[in-house]
C-alpha cells in the first residue's frame, strides 16, 4: 500500500530517494483536511483573485477552472486549483454562513445537531427562516405551518393571565390587522373585523356563561332561548337601549320595539311588547309588516285592568299590520286624523283584540282588507268614527260572547260595521251596553253580517242598516 486508506496520504517507501517530497505531500493534505474550513459552498466560479490556500466546496453547476468539479474540495495552491474528492462523513465549517456541513456521499448538507428536549428549554427566541424579536419570540417565515398529532389528537392552546387580558389570533395584511378571534378583554369568544386596523366591529360573539350567540353588527338573526319581553316607556326609555328592562332600560317608542322583534328569530318562544302606563304619542302609524321569524304572534300589552292608563294616541293611523300576526290588549287607541283608521290589517294579517278602549277613530276604529280580526275580550267605545269596523276584499271579523260598552253615544256616520267585496262579520252571543248614532250595518257585494239571529236592531246605531249587490244581514 502506497497511500493511507482514509486521507490517501502517500507513504514513504523503503530506500526512497527524496523522502521529503512524499512527507511534504502528506503534510499538505493534513493542512487542508484537518479542521477543514471552506470559505463557501454556494459559488460556482472561482474568485478572480484567489488567495494562496483559499478553500471552497464547489457548488453544483461549476464553471471555468472549476468546471466538472461539483462537490469537490477546491484548494488554491501555487497559482492553480487543486481538487480533493471528499469521503462520506467528512465535516467542514462553511465560514460565509458559519455553518457546519457534512458530505453525505452524494452532496454536502448542513450538520443537524443531536439535541435533547432540555437543550431547547428557556431559549431567548426562535426564528424559523426569519428573525425572532423581543415581542415575537417565536417567528416563522414559511408558506405553511403544520402542527400535527403524535398519536391521536392535537390541541393548540392560547392562554392569558386573567379575564381582562387578551388571548386571540390576529390576521393581518401588510402588517395591518383586519380580523381577530378569541377572548378579548373578557371570557366571551368574539370574532372582530376591521377595514383599517383602527376601527373594529364585532361580527360574532358567543357568551361564555350561556353559549348564546349574538351578532352585534347585525346581518344574522339572534335566536331566542326563552320567552322574551321588550319594554316601551316614552318617559324613561331610550331607543338606543336593549329594551329588555323596564324604566330606564326600556325603548322610548313602540316602533323601535316592533323593529327589534322583527329582527330576531323567536325560536318558537313567545314575544311580548309591554307598554308602560303613559301616553304613547304617535305622528305616524306603528308598522308591523312581516311575521315573526320562528314564532307566532307579537303580543302588544298595556294595562289589562285599566286600559285607559295606556294610551296610543296618533295624529295619523295608530297600528298597521301587514301580513303579520298581532294581538293587542289593555290599551286605549285613538286618532285625530279623519282619513286614517286606528287599526288596519292587510295581506292576510291576523289581529286579536282584547280589553281595548277606542277613542276617536277617524275613518274607522278597525279597517281590514284581506285580513282577519278576532275580538276575544271586552271593548269600550268612547269616540266617533266613520265606521267602527270596515271590511273589504274578503276580510273577516269575529266577536263571540264579548261585551261592547258604548260611552257618550259615539256616532258612526257610514255604519257601525261595513262589509264589502266578499267580506264577512259575525257577532255571536255578544252584548251591547249604551247607545250610538248612525246606521247599524252596510253589507254589499256578496258580503255578510251575521248576528246569529240577533235581529235588525242587535248592533249599535240610531238607524237601520242596508244590504245591496248580494250583501246579506242575518
């Protein structure tokens, strides 16, 4: 054997002349390979002015004097480049990146330290493909980050010190926050969004105590978890309140309460609007123009024992019900507008009345077109109206077994009840106290007024009624 098996250093042969030449060659190789250090392993062309003894690992795709020497150790000696073929397992320090690299047999790769878990404890920071800082002590720059299980499950935990602190995920664009989800200042889970990183809107919030989900910025209907009452108090309330408490927590107007009810999903639960003892003055009608999602009727309640203490008084109409189901009880209702009705119903609306006092009624106390109204509690009438009940386009009115008290002889210039265009009114076993003036009924165009045998004078009025065009009175 003339060379060593590992570093291939030449041996001095017996009786060899000029032994120093062989010895110096072995020293030259030791000088290069022991504590091997290379300036770089990422360049493909030799430097234009190399330094004697300068050493490189030739990168893939070598050019010029390095052409065809990919992966070789290149050493500049005596004005030329000398190449040494590495063996698997050789280690070199690459000084331009201060990185240990090892030859794998097919190429050079960074040396991976054999660390134990304890070696990674209490690090000041970790940057993966980027730089950690005093705030972001773990920083990752990557197209994706994978956190996976080590057996079955995997759980990511974001912990905060106390309820008033923040534990959240912040989503940014160009380092400006636009979405955040987590626990921000309390223990309710919230999803917030922002257009500019400064003004934030809570899109979704889940109550930590009940699990109830709300949508503070609107757009999705909150679902009731139980029967709910909204309060209206024109003196103490404010329409910016929730309306869920009486007095100072109430809404100021009935329309605001109706709008709130129509914005929710009742979830099958009863919805009630409770009016305070007060005069609820209106300049426009309160409009209920759709059914309650997930529920039945809207119950508008005043004072059942003393309806006169809760007054809905309007300079226009009072209540317009369009395609909805509404019950009204314990309220005094009046309008000073001659062309307006107190209560109107249309588009298959269903209205239930009980314990109502009607004051001045304008064109009608109750006006229905393709709608239904049932009176299930006693009624008092104290004011004039062109018609107490006006029915048109297949409208239906029913009052069974109730008492109607007329105070002060109200006048109904057209009729106490007018039914036309296929409408019907029925009065079964009712009693009327007091008196009124004006015609008792007017039934026209295939409409009917049925008193169940009560006779021609059963309904209030000062003169007889009339029928025409297929209208009948029974």
